[in-house]
C-alpha cells in the first residue's frame, strides 16, 4: 500500500497519532477537536510551564475550559511534552506557531523556521506536515519544502506537506475550530488528499484549493479585507466628526440596505494577532515583486492614526469644561484588543494610554479580563469600577466594549465620556 493510502487508512481508523507544535490559542483548540474526533494527540511546546499546566488539566487558553482539557486527558487522548524528538512518533504534525512582524514591519518567520528544523530532525516516511501559521505566499514551498527534502525524503511520496491557515476568532461563542470551514492546499495532489483525510473527522467543512500559495493567500485576503473596510469605517468616523454628523447613525442606516453593503464599524484602532499584522505580510511580499499594495498601505495608515484621533477627542472634551489634558485623571475602560477576551496583543488601548501620558495625563484603567499588565517598564493594575473611581476621573474613555461592564453606572457617574465603540448606546445606557 502506498504511503498516501496508508496514512488515509490510519486517519479513517483514528490510529494516526497527531502532533501539534505550539499549544497556544490556535494549537490547543485544534488539539482538543482532534482528540474529540478520536485521535491521540501529542502536543509539543517549548514553554515548560505551559506543558506542565496542560498535563495537570489546567488550560491557559480562554476558549478551552479546564473541563474540556481534563476530558481528553482522562480519555488518554492528549499529552503535552517539551521533548521535540517525540514528534517522530506522530503520523501528522500541525505547526501552530506565532508569526509576528519585525520592528521594520517585515515578516518574522523565525518560529516557522525553528519548527521546521524540529520536524526535519524527526521526519520519517509516512508523515504529513501541515503549516497553520499565517504567513506570506510561498513560505511552505520556499522555506519548509527544501528543508524537509534535504533529509533525502521526497514530498508526495515519502512525506506529505500542506498549508491550512488557522481561522481562530478568540472569544467567539458561535464559530470555533470544528465548525469554521478549513482551507487546505497541498504541495502535490496526494498531499492535499492525505491532509483532508486527516482533518475530516475533526472539522465539519474542508475547502480544498489547488496550491499551498492559494491557501496562504486566502488567509491574507480575509484579514486584508477586514483591515481595508475597517480603515474605511475609521475614515468615515473622522469625516463625520468634522461634519458634525453621528457616524454610528450613518452606518446603522446604511446597514439597512439588504444588498451591496456590509457593515463595518469604527473604533480606537486595530488590535490582535491578525488584522494589524497579516496585511503587512502581503505588502512585504509584493514589495519584492516591485508592486505597491496601495489599499493595504492606506488602510494601515488610517487605522494606525485612530488612537491619536481619540486622544484628541479626549483633549477636546476636557477643553470644553476648561481643563487641560496635562494634570487630568483619565480612566480607560478596557485594554484588551477586543471585547470579552484577555489578549493585549497590538491593542490600541496601549497606544492611547501612552499618548495620554505623554501629554501629562494621569491614566488608570479598568478591565474585567486583565487584572494587571506591564508596558514600557511600568506595571498597571485594573482599578475597580465603582462610583468613586468614575467620579474621581476627569474623563472616561471606553476603548474595549466588554459586555460585563455596567455601562449604566458609567453613564451616571462619569463626568466626561468619550465612547470609541458606541458601547453606551448599544447597551441602552443613554
């Protein structure tokens, strides 16, 4: 039996052992779904504390409860390790590592390179390797393939290589790993067949595409689409501000059109691990091909300017009651990059706090999901949301619209309010 058919049979019978490199917000939910589908899963992470916690049944990922983790541990279907050599046991290895940007906004693929080297050391005939980390088109073929084939094994015959981008939306109660359609592109047709067979028991809908480059580009298009449209909504907020028109009223009215319009809303700027970062991967790739991605670059400029826009609004609000930003006490409501999660990566709140402090404001924050954080050598601790805290603040700026916040209390007790998310009106506190 050929290598592809053997691996497909092992997937169908759930005899295949799945390895996961990187047990973060992408890797751990994937591991749980694979285990629930009947696979045995070996998770590998370089962080000892993460591995120790997971083996003890403690999840560090908000979307995975301790109970869900303990269920697959009790079933004997999940184990975590810091020993990369054990990945030799795996029939399939999914790579779910970070892909940040360098300080020059260029792709940092060092984690992918390190994971590829880990796989290269254990690669054996009959394994499938799947990259899930968001990256620029060509990464799978140009970086991973030569490294893995340098072992003397041949792709499509001895091992199978594919790209299948993660589509995790942290905190989303509806769309999760299992029911979010999953795009898969293989280096060869057999690579595609094998990886689709491996993922099929754990994922409801698979979307095969013709190449790894197409799959890589799908993820970048998804997030570039959001970045550009959020940039348009943010620019409309600036336009409406200058015209004295309510941007939220305009957007809500436009959204009543049943065709030809998709609702995007303005905010304090982009945050998270995808939308502020992924378009830069495509822009970087295109610069190497002598093409300027104008929409991407312009949307990036507009979105990056939003923290400064809202800080100006705070200044205008204070000025309206005869106060300067310098010396004023400003309370930031919400520092996570989106509602109902604890993730601060690329959060515009950090820029807003920094800009306010540079102008001499005394800044505190409240966030029910982030008890404490450190930035630029300074540690901030969440203040309680009480009438006293609100009343002691010269201005309150709502940056993240967590649903657990008592917005009626905020409306009643805050002296001045700047709402970057339209949270007060959405909650009916008006």
